[in-house]
C-alpha cells in the first residue's frame, strides 16, 4: 500500500512509533505499542481521521478486544498505548484533545503474594535464629508477632511495653486510622518476649537510654518499618524462603494458615483489623488453591 492511500491515523501511528525508536525506547515497548495501535487503526477502518475519534469510539475498540478474548491486562496495555500516542499527538499539534484520557483503565485483579507454608514458618520459628540475625532474641520476637498475631509492620513498631497485657494474654495494637484492637499473645510469643526483654534492658542500660518501644535497634531507638523489612528479608532468605518475603507476607501467612486450619472469616477479620469482610475474603483465593490441589490428588473422579 502506498503512503497516499494510508489514513491520517495510520500515518500518525507510524510517526509516533518512529519517534519512539529515535528516543531509544525499549524494543519490547515499541513492539507492544505497534501491535496494539495497528489493531486500533484496523478497527477504525479506511480513511479514519483523528477528528472522527472520541472516547465512545475508544471504548468500542476496547469492547472489541474483549470480544476477541483478550485479557484485562492486554486491554489495559492497549489503552496505555493509546494514551501515549495521544500525548505525543498533542505535543506535535496534531490533535487538540485526548479522548483516551476519558476512558477508565480496566480494573485488574489484585495479585496475592505467595505465602510461606506452615512447615516453612515452623522451620524458622522452632529453630535457632540464623547468624544473619543481628539481635537474635529481638528478631525472633519480630517473627512471632508478625506471624503469630498477624499484625502490620507499622503496628509492630508502634507497640510499647505497657501495651502488653500479660495477665490477659493480649497485646494492644493501634491500626489504620489509629483504631485500637487487642490481639492474642500466644504462648510461643510470650516465651520469645521473656527471652528478649532482659536483653533489651541490658542494651538500654548500657546505652543509658530510656525508650517505651518494645522493639528497639542496637542504638536503643525505636525500629523503623524499613529496618523490620530488612530483618525479615535477611532471615527469610537465610532459611531458604523467597527473597520476596517481607513483613506483610507474614501477615498474609497468618490469615491464610488460620483459614486452612478451620478458622471462620469473621474471626480472622477481627484479628487482622480489617474494616471490611471483603478484604479478609481475599484469603480464600489462596486457600482454595490448596483445596483444589488436594482434591486433584485424592478424589477418584478428579483423575
């Protein structure tokens, strides 16, 4: 096809892709954009002009992609390509408005992280802390509270000594929006705390510091969420877990393992401090995978 027979839209797309190559954009990005934009030009048909395209036409194109069986991720990528194209067209003075900006991005499903198994968590907590642990007694407490209580990283570092109610076997935590709740103090967490607290006091006495915080750093100050993240990652890797493990992974493990062991969602919701049950229900996605695996392996009609 000669250049004269190409539509204004096709010519504009060619110029846009050429500009990406001149800017040394990623070959992968250029290839993906080329595929999506060529489909767009094909959908518009011969003789298409920029003035003919509005947000309704773009929505129709996305519906066309869905009808062809494309995933939400692929459709979202196509919309991203159109938005980038229109930004370039506006800079070049070829269009006055960006109709793609009026189209909402398809809502993508949130991916839940892969959580360590019960056996993997038991290996970490029942064995000695690895040599990577700078303060073994404290680091065990961190794992016991993040996994054993399902608390958030920010909630962990906010715990003070007087938030531990030994007689009630509970810990007071302050969650999102400064909402307070009590979480159970497990026997194993209580043992870890009793081993840690004398070491913590020795450190603060040596440094001549007073600090109400439960978990402190080696300088006697309150730990930060970033420091807790580094501690969790280092110990997880040392114990053969994925380098993707972080404090929130342990919280996910808490909810997932409780559900697998038969706890009801309402109880898990209370323990995790979720405002909405729908947030807690995300854990059923992870648990159902395990249930289906067991079904496939054991039920005679599944084979």
